[in-house]
């Protein structure tokens, strides 16, 4: 299987998990959840869990070619999403590379966030596909 259909399925799964399944509570409280405690950690990890649930059809579809490797694939998809949705690495990127602060600029923050997600999924699809 080539990377193109894999990437297409990843994009549909991503949009489902990041927009259709993510709750308002997850979206507004997940920032800083990797080192923060309490609410931010719960929101971030619940979001990544529901986000990965959107990939279940993709994992089933890829089981024939990857077998138990879909478990590693789940990590390759979930871990970058976890780090990116913590928000601090992307904010540091925006300050260092784009010379801007994402705080108070929701459209730019969303664009940087989604661009990073799509890039990570593209690279993952290249690894999975042939």
C-alpha cells in the first residue's frame, strides 16, 4: 500500500478526533498538561485518548499489512499529538521561528497547530506506506 491512501485516512481520522470528538472542556484546559497537574493533565490525556479512538477504523484497516505493528503506529500518532497539544513546544516555535506570540491570536495558533499535526501525520504515512 502506498503512503497516499494511508495519509488520506489519517487526515480524516485526525479531523474526526480533533474537531468532532474533542470536547470544549478538553480544548480549553489541555494546554500545559504534560507537566501541569490536575485539570490540564486530565484534559490533555482525555483528548489524546478520544483522538486515538477516531483512528480505530484506520488501525483495523492497516492490521492486514502491519499486524500488531498498529500498536506502534498508535504511539507514532498519539505521542506527537500529545506533545503538540500541550502547546508549549509550538508556542516556543512561534516565538523563535515566526517571531510572534500565539497568545491572543487564535487563528494563527490554530494554523500552526494544525500544520504541525498534518506534517506529523504525513511523515508517519510515509513510514507506514511504501
